[in-house]
């Protein structure tokens, strides 16, 4: 069985109310990346943030962050395209990634492709009301066709993200059309807490994805749990041959106190070794995903 690919999702849009160790600045993200590499991660996924933690869509901040990561470790880098999908054009959402890819110092290794659209409003079960009512993660088929073409032209690996079965079917269609190369790096999204858009973070929620993965299509699948504890499914994922994408961006892991991203990565690395898999170094991850 392949070694475990651990992708460190270090910050997303998480604040520090529940865990003060969420990195925001370029320097903090790079420091976290180096520590996660030592703990067993081979990929770092990040969102650029302002000094106060607010989202930052500045291309220069993304470039600075990737350059700092490259200075301190050899982790593969997976930046976001951002959640501002309603106001931004498809070209605008990808432009920072394509520009950074031209320079070795700032070049990422991946770009995400969320393979569909969904409502991502937060629901409060206590008050039985939605906290928001107009939040939509919009990824039209035309947008995804553009992403697939441009990401390939830049020599990067797409991470095809599925929030539900319809996203998975779209990813498989893109592979059938020759727009996603073997193997598909497929992120299977589970959600807990206030965001209901993904499959529930249960064995059944994960199995709903897995039973729909065709045996004839090369897929390297990894699992996220946005809003919840992925450790609860770690044994199942790792024993089944999957991979994990985890970090304080998705969940503060207060069940463990106030861990750092590296401490969290270390726990998944230990579970992988328990199952006899070990963890993939960045070069081994490149081989598994057949990257340049």
C-alpha cells in the first residue's frame, strides 16, 4: 500500500478564538510549513491572510508566502483560489496562481478545482436559523473548463475537490474528456458543525463517495473534514488506502487542548505507521501523483 500523503491545511479562514496557533502572516505560515514537514506532511495548503487574520486576496502576499515556504522546506505548495467566487471572474480567481508559476521562487505545485457549486451558508442548530442566507460557492462548468486548461498549461497538478457526489461525477467527466490527467488527485470533503454542504463526517458519509469511485479510473483520494475532527475517521481512511488533508484551518482540535498544526500532523503520521504505511516525503508524493 502507498505511503500516506498528508496535506497540512494550516489556516483556511480560521480565526484564533478557539486555538491561538492558527498562522496568518507569511512568516507564520512558512514556520508552520517547516514544522509540518518535520512532522510528516508533504503538502501545505494555505490562504493568504492579513495581519489581523482577515482574508487577503493580494497576489503579492501569496507570492511572498510561497517564497518563504520554499526558503525553509521542500513541501509541495497548494494555495487557494479564494472563496470570493461571486464577485471575481474566472480569470481573476486564477491569475495569481498563473503569475506565480512563472517564477521558480514563487511557483506552487497545485491549484484547486472545486468541481461544482453549492450553498455554504452557516446553520445554527441552537436557534434553528441560518446565520447567513446568500453565501454560495460558485464554480460553473465553463469556469472549471478554463481552470483545467490553464492549470495544465502552467504545468501544475489540479486538486479536484468534491463536496458531494455531483462534484465527484463532474470530476470523472473531466477525466473522461481528457482534462484531468492520471491519477486524479481527488479531495473528498466532509463537513461538521454549521456548514452542511459536504457529506456528513461519518463512516457512511465517506462510504457514499468510495462506493462511487470507479475501479477503472486512477484516483488518489484524500479526505477533508471541514468543521470537525478528522481523527475520528483516520483509521478507516488510512486502512482503506486513502490519504488525509488536515489542519487548524478546518477545526481547532480543542479536544487535544490547543495543538499546533505540526502536532496534529504527527498524530496522523503515527496512525499511518500503525497501519504499516509510513508517510510520504514530498518527492514520494510527486511520484505517487505522477507530477513533473
